[in-house]
C-alpha cells in the first residue's frame, strides 16, 4: 500500500473519529511484547542465563536508532553532539554484547 | 529512500529477529543461531535508520560507530569470564547513559524528533515520556556504575547504611517526581535538570546499602531497567521496534530478578532495603562452633573415596572461581570419568555472582554442559549418590535451611547433599559463609573436611589419582 493511500485511509477514519491515539497503539504493542518476553524468557535454560543477560544488553542498545536520529542533522549543536556520543555508547554495547555472547555460547559443548 | 511503510515493515522484521534471538537461548544447540538472528536484527535496524532523510551526518555517525564498536569488540574478546558480572553491569550503565543523552537531545531539539506541536513546544504525552525515559535512564546509569564498582572490587562490597537512609531516599524521590510534574506542565531546563540530577543521586543511594553477595539480584534488576529505558525512548520516538525490544529486555531482567530472589528465599523488597550480608552476624556466630567435632582428611583420603565411588556429584561455588580452580577441577573429573566413575555437577541458582555464571565458568573449563545439572534436576539424585564433593560452596548446602525453623536461611532452597553416602568438603577453614551461619553439614559423621585452597586441593587430587 502506498503512503498516500494509507494516509487517505487514516484521514477518513479520523473523520469518523475511530482512530486511537498513537500512544494507545504503542502502549498495546508494549503490553503484548511484555507477554512475549515473559513466555520466551521462562523457556530459556538456566544454564544460559549469563548469555541471556549479555545479549539483552546488546538488544536494549537498539536505542542506537534514537541516537542516530539525534545525531543525524548536519548542523552541530548540543542535541547533535549528545546524539553522536549516544551512538558511540550504544555501539560499544551492540558489538561488545553480541560478541561476548557468541564467545560464551561457543564454550557450551556436549560430551564428545 | 524507503517509504514510511517500508521502514515500519523493516523494523518489524528486526523485532521478530530479536524475539528469535531470545527464543534460541532455550538450548545451547539453538543459541548460536539465535545470536546470529539478533545481530542481523540490529544490523537491519541500524541500516534502515541510517537511510532516513533526516539523517545526514554520516561521517560523524560512522566515526562514533567505529570507535564504540572497536572498544566493544576488544572488551568482548579480552574480558575474563570471571569478570562477566561487572562487565554486564558496566554495559547496563552505558545503555542508561545513552538513554539520558538521547532524552536530553530530544528535549533540546524537539522539532527534529517530530515531538513538537505547531508552535515548537513539546506535546504533553512527549513530556511525560521524556520524564520517564530520563529518570529511568539516569537511575540505571549511576546504579549500574555502583554495582560495577562493588562487583569489580573497586568499591567495598559491604553495605553502606546510615540513619534515615530510607527517609532521605523517599524525600529525594518526592522532589524528583515534583520536578517531573513541573516539567510536564511547563517544559523548561530547570525542572528537567533538577530531575536528572536527583535521579542520578538516587541511583547511587539506592545501591550503596546492598551487599556484594546480593548483586546477582541487583544486576538482573538493572538489566530490567535498561530495557524499560529503551522502551521509554521508543515511546518518545513512536517507534514500535524500540518498544518491543525494550519490553523484552525489561521482562527478561524482571524474571531473572524473581528467580534469584526465590533461590535466596528473600523478597525483592527485602533485598532492595539492603543492609544484608554485613560483618556483624559473622562475628556473632563465631562463638558457638569451636567445640563441635568434625572429621578432616588429606587429598589421599579424598582420592580413595572418589576412586571407589560409583557416582560422584560435584557442587561448585563461587570460591571455586575465586581460587581459579575450574581447570584443575576439570582434570580431576577427566581422570574419574576415565576410571569409570559417573560424575555430575550440581549448580545452585546463586552459585556465581550473576544468574548462570557458574555454568559459563564450567563451560570455559571445557566441562560438557550435559553433565551439569540444575538444582531441581539433581536434588532427587543425591540419595543414590556415593560421594558429593563440595568445593567453594557453603550456605547453599546447609541442611538447617530444611530442618531448623529458627535458622535465618530456613526455607531457602538448597542442594540436598547431606542425603548422599559420603560428603567431601574442600574449604580453607570452618569459617562461615555469606549468611554468617555455621554449616551443620561440616559436622556430620559422613562428612570429611579437606582444609586447603580449592586449586591446590584439586592439584593434589590430580597427583594422587594419576
């Protein structure tokens, strides 16, 4: 579906005041994701709880998306510089988190 | 440039890959593929964000990614497995700080974030989201730094308590929330910075009263906070991928905190109140134990028992890691396996300094994961076990947790080693464990104490067994 079609559809729905606030949509996603997290994480074997913590570190560094947007403008001001620092901090975690997780997981071997 | 719908769909793919990364951790076989899914997910997220029309500052962004990535990669390659708890704590601090910087940046340039109305001032919903994101990020940042210091040993692990501590925290909390409410009514820098400063101070004050050995709970809790901080940024940006990833991490950390609390038979509230694990109870328990008889033996006696056993269960504790004895212990295990003895490991959930830490330390020493068992799996087997070898563990084997209702650890789930035919305990002295309690196990008829450093004891065992 093209963007124009989509916004047309949204426009019509809004006229009928049937569109929920974007916050409510986000909140729905948030609650559903907590349920997914609950079920997925209880299935993680206790032996892998340390890799779970290091990989979740990498995953929460998805805030790099916000950092890139913050550091995105060419004009250098407080907002851009803070964004760029945040890009660096999140990168430490993304690379560090995934690589140390991989290093740990490679150690778990079966009896030969 | 991708259309807005394409961007949203690409973010959806990334979200699914992130869920699969966690799902993979259900077993060691699927975990490595899961980790790859996670990497691809984050890669898609970053690439899609980079091609947004508002993102132009490529040189600086790539420089930041390169510098950060290099630091992360080198750390990941070099960090010793015994240092994983403080490494993870430090990474939580980075997520918290990044969240704070993004929130400050968004407040400084709300138009660039698309969170301003026509007059250039912030939407009310965005004000609330910024308030929540900033203070969760700030608390995560400083609290994780203190947790890092305690775990790394650069700060004392003993709890710091003073009169009126909880009252001060409460007052600070009220001031912080008041500043936050003022910010939501009329956004300006003064209440924002007051809120930020108090949140950072609270992060420090909330963690200093908590003892070093309670850190597994705290690290898990901060893991959870870092997720909520990410979700908070997601709400500010209206980005579902960040909300999903943040919620996954948030619930993961919460579940780990719950598991750790349950394994210590304590409530999260009790841990957070702090003050547990000081020196006072250890000194108090010192008097009574002098006159109780116990048996002690040498490496030869231990080797004799082990060699003639049909089945051996090894109970490792954090003392094993402190003595760096994992590799020597693995050699002992190899010799016993070769001699036809069935050997298993029993892991208590709080055996290390973070959830699952002992499993990683054993895996690093090449102990195959299919002979390493969790508490609930192995407890029914102790009655059929000939010899249990306890090495560097104490409170988690104390039978009074089951038998003595007056014991402070009564009700805590333990490894029921006292049900085995013989128990060997390698320990430097009869000193008390973290809970400050004497361990009845040491004085049982079936127990033989081997007073030595864990590594030296394993090395002597290797010599005698070979």
